[in-house]
């Protein structure tokens, strides 16, 4: 059995071995039509994945017995997509100079290596962040073995989330009432983009839409190839807001180009920005769907459009990494607005259940402020849920969280939720508010005209996305995601 402290060393060595295999397999290939072949598959996989996301609820309504089949197909598409993007990023950075033609068998073998690199690097992060305690052993066959119990557990959490989100997102047309309307941040966003990148967000969108239109004029193609100069002239002619310099700058920022070392990041980026198992990478194919070879531009319209949606989501979900004060201020403002609107959305959903008494943004009860003995505020109670029938009071903290998709994000989520540092974590701060309510039950009875009887108080978090950290770090905290919010789920809290 390999000691715990050396598990990450072994995982790193496996990743290194696989990476060397990848280098050797790709180095012998011919570059002729290689990028184009990978791009065709990426366009096809993206189409199938977006179709699966859109139709999941409808398919499930007609054929509920096929749920496992639908989810497995979707998961397979995600795995293939990750491997293809990794291969594209590598080939774009290190175009092979061999003569071998890429055949089907070799292609699938290379994609398998890409997939194994992602899986082992993911496992390495699970060990590094102390999420897993699974022992690693050298088997009698000299292979490396690990028990799958913890892997299966975390997969089940992720699988449950994917099912919930697939159903929720694909059935949103039936819940138009419960949506968060975005404010118009156009002016601020254009100014923030200008400060961050040297061009406005509107110009960024116009360049991408111009490229898509260029492709649409060439029917019957999946992948488009154009001389850089010709493409720039086309998009400028379409939109007078773009100049040659601006168009070239945007193209450079959404392109992958050749470099000496795949693992050596260009200046201004983090080393993690080239790790294919990490999400929200500034130097990834999803952010840079254009392949630039000297003065030739290669792209696919679906990937370009998806990039535009992806970047927009990063901004409006408060996940856009930035180094500029204007952009940071805007992202903070958007995040605060989203949090406020999500809190109101949850209040509306709970009120419409017609079961509970709902009060939101509660800072005082019976004229007494929610504060400690020294008068220091403990913060508002996001939503107070009173169940008169069951004689229960739920103190709910509402958080518009993003789902943590990898060990690094799970660990960050865990730190924010459960670990006190210079600032108190969310769980600690919420626990103080729950204790305050327990200590002021008589005030609640007076304020909300409740029966003079025994009332039980419970704390919970209501979140936009499931919290994986509560499961993998075995935290005893009641968390309900928006997708599973119901009277039955709330009353199940003990």
C-alpha cells in the first residue's frame, strides 16, 4: 500500500507517463487537415450535447424508463468533448511535423490517452485537497489499483446534480414566472471590457457574429478556413464599429496559436489555464475556439456561438476572472444584484406554495435587531419560513452559488462554507442567526402572532446549485437546491 503522502506523487507520475505517450503519439502525425478533422468532431459533439440538454425533460416525459440511458449518453458526450478539446489545445500549440495519417484506431487511442490524463489529474486533485482517503496499492500484476467506493460516491453526487440540472434547464419553458431578469449593464460592461481588453463588449460580440455570418454564407461546411486579412476586411465591412486594430486584437484574444511548450503558459496567464481538467480557464479552447496558423484562421460557428454564450454567462454569474478594477467592480455589482434577485425569487416560490408564512431580509423582530449581546449586527435573515401547522420555524440562508465541478472548486466551496479564517465562514455566520432566533422565540410569537406553544427552530441553506462539499467533507448541514425546493423537502429537515 502506497503511503497517503505519496499518493499525489504516484498520480503525478501516472499523468506524466500518459502525457509523454500523448506527445509521442501526436508527434508522428501529419498536420494536414488534422485541426479540421478534430474541429468537425467538436462541432458534432457540441450539437448533440446542446440537443440533449434542450430535449431532456421532453424525452423523459415520454420515456421515463430510459432516464439512465439519456444521462449516460449525456455523460459520454461530455467525456468525449473534454478529450477532443484537450487534443485540439495540444495540436494547436504543438502542430505535429510527422507524416503519418490519422486513422480511426489511432484517433480513438489518442483520445483515450487524453481522457485518462484528465481522470488521473482529477484523482490527483482529490488526494491533494484531502477529499479522498482511498488507499493506492501496487497490485500483484504491477498495476496501480484503487478502490472505487469514494469515486462512485462522488460520481453519484455529480450524477444526481446533472439529472436535476438537465431536467430543470430543459423544462424552464414551463416555469417562466420563476426567472431572474437581468438588468441592462451594457454601458458599464462596455467600459469594463475597454479597460480590461482594449475593446468593448459590443465590439467583442460584433466580431464573433461577423465571423458566424461569414460562415453562414458558405453553406454545406462544418469548419471554416479564411485568410486573416480577408476575414478582418469582411467583419469591418459588416460593422462600422470595428477597426482593423480592434478586429485583430479580438481575434488574437480568442485564438489558440503555436508555442514552444504546451505546459508553459503565455505571459499574463496562470499555469492552471492549460490544465484540461480545470474549469473556467482563460487559455482554453472554450474561450479560444479559433485556431490561428500563421495568417490562416480556422473555426466552427457552433463553437464560436457557444463561446459568446459562455463568456456572457461568466460575466452574469460573477465568475469572470479579472485584473482590472472596473471589471472587478462590475462583476461584484452583478453578483450582488443576482444574490438579491435570487433571494426574492426564493421568497416568491415559497410564498406561492401557500403553506408557509414567509418573511425576507429580516433585520429585526418585535423591534429587536438581529444582533449579538454587544449590539453588533449578525446580518439579515434572508428568508424566515414559518410552518404554523407543524409548529416549525426555518431560518434560511439563500446563496446563489455556482456548482463545484472539480476538486479545486469543491475545496474552495468548502473553505467558504465551513472554515473560519480572517472572516467567519457562511456556516458560522448563519449559525449565529439561527441561535438568535432560538433565543428570541417569544419575540417571534408576538411579532408573527404565533400560538403560545412549543416551536422548533431549524437552520438551512437554500442554494441555486447543489453543494458537493457538504457531502464529500461529511458536513452536517441542511442544504436544499432550487431544483429540489418543495414543501415535502423542507418538512423533511430534522
